[in-house]
């Protein structure tokens, strides 16, 4: 944690004596090995998205409450250059009880709230790298291809309804999200998301729609040997294309058993895109490059997960498949992927657990994440430790 973050935390802690304030967090990391065919292998100690947060509320009578939260990313591996205040979901809002709640700030999209099917603790870092760079290919032991487009949105307003007979809904809009960061493009354009959620006891069914209004285009190319050689920027002209996603999941979840199935259809996202166009994947030529949005790339993928608690042990499994893509309605053969993950967790206590996982991810030869247009296999094996408070 950097100095400014530490000072901020120390300043806010005395407030806990005066208001309803909660300090919470999760610290999780692990060591493992990543391999990639046609590329270099690597061993690593990874931080698996650790964070610390402070949240609170104030009751103002008649069922109305003020809400706030400041959540901060921390790195167990010492890579703390971006560990600043408010680097995760951070907001202020009002909760009207029966009227629902409204928040403004840095908030999850409706899509990012879902993905119950992804039950794994891992470093999500599988990016497009057809040179086989191991630093860009960690995390085959998690469903990062499916969950990539689920993001937090800057400059966002979000409304969540109150629950009624097991039903809830949400609306979110991120304004003017065209930002970059020091890790790459991570282009976040204006995004609208809509979610519907239903549960009946342990049974659940969820749906989310997301529309990205002005995603990245590819505007120029240099002699290209990697996707990173292309110049990515805002689309221009009257033919700017949007990107959108439909995602649905349903299943059963209680303290002993998880069974979950998710299915996603997207237009304008390659397999490794978070925001549309992040990977700078070219679906045109070097002279006339086209991003996933410009080429109307369509993807379909599904994932199935199961876990069973027996004493302190939790064996679990996931399988995911991405079918061949299409561009402007034309089929792209051998452009899909398949993935399976096996693992087991052991609960050392109510708040602490360790786990072992192995994942294998196969990209077909014409997927842009494949190395040098050859069928590419990535594996990740990890031993993890997690503590929540």
C-alpha cells in the first residue's frame, strides 16, 4: 500500500467510532506455473486481486439511508504502483429501501455483477499475444475469456431496484469513458448496462445486456508482426460501430452445492477483449485494419461449473467453450477455444482457505490469441491462499 493510501486509511479509521463504518477486505495470492505451446513457460508468485475497502451508511429516517464506499486494490507481490485510493468500486449514494438505491462513482456494470459460474481464484492476465509472451498469458485456471467484458465503469450512475418476490433489476450508464492507463489501452467508452436477477431459495436466474457506444477502432498500421503493432484509437466517420453483449446464467447455489451454467453472445469483442478493441486484434488487412467492433465480430461461448462442500474440502470443476467466430456474418473456421479447470479448496477456518487448481485452455489456429496461427495450448497450475476480513 503506498503512503497516500496508508495516510487516508489512518485518517478514516477514527470515524468508525462516530458512524456505521466497516473495514473489510480480501488478501489472496499464490504460486504456480504457466505454460504455452509455441512460446516460453514461466513460474510466478501472483497476487490474485487483493483489496481493502471502507464502507458506511447513515440512516436519515423514513427508510432512507446514505451509502458510501471506498475500495482499494492492493498487491501482495509488491507491484503497488497503481494501489491508490478508490481504484476499485467507489461511490456515494442513497438507498430508499422500497424505492431502491441510486449511486454515482466508479461502479460495476450490471454484467460485472454476474458470472457466478466463475468460481476460481486466479490472476486474470490472458491477453492477445501471438508471440507467446508468458507475461501476457497467465490464468488458464479461471474463466477469464468468458468474464473479460465484465468491468467497472468510471463516471457512472447506477440504479438498483428493491427486491420484490425474488426479483431485482439494475440500470447503469458510464459517461465519457475514453481513458487510458499505464498498463495499455484499456479503452472504456460510453457503456449502458441492464440487469435482471431472480432467485427462489437456492435457485437463481440472471440476465445482463451491455452496449458499448463508441469502442476502439484500428486507424493505421505499421509493418505488423504482433497485434501491438497496430495503432488503436477512436473510430471516425459516419460508419462507427458499437459493441454489445447478452449474458444469461442460471443454476443452484447453497452452502454445500454449486451448479451453474452461463451463456454469452457478443458482437464487437474478440476473445481477449475487456472493453471492445483493447487487444488491438486486426480483423482486416495491414493496409486496412479493422477492430472487432468495425468487423462486427460475433462470439458465442458457454461455461458450466460445479462444486461440492464435504467437510472442509471443496472439489470443483469448470468447462468452457467458445464456438467459431464470424465477421460481418461470414464464418471464421477454427477460431474458437475450449477450456477445462479442475481444483480443490480446503477451508482452514471460516475466513481462511487454501486451494490447488489446474486449467488448460486451447485456442484454435485462427483465433487471434493463437501463437503464429498454430493451435495453441495454455496451462496454469497454482497453489493459493486466501484470507477475508
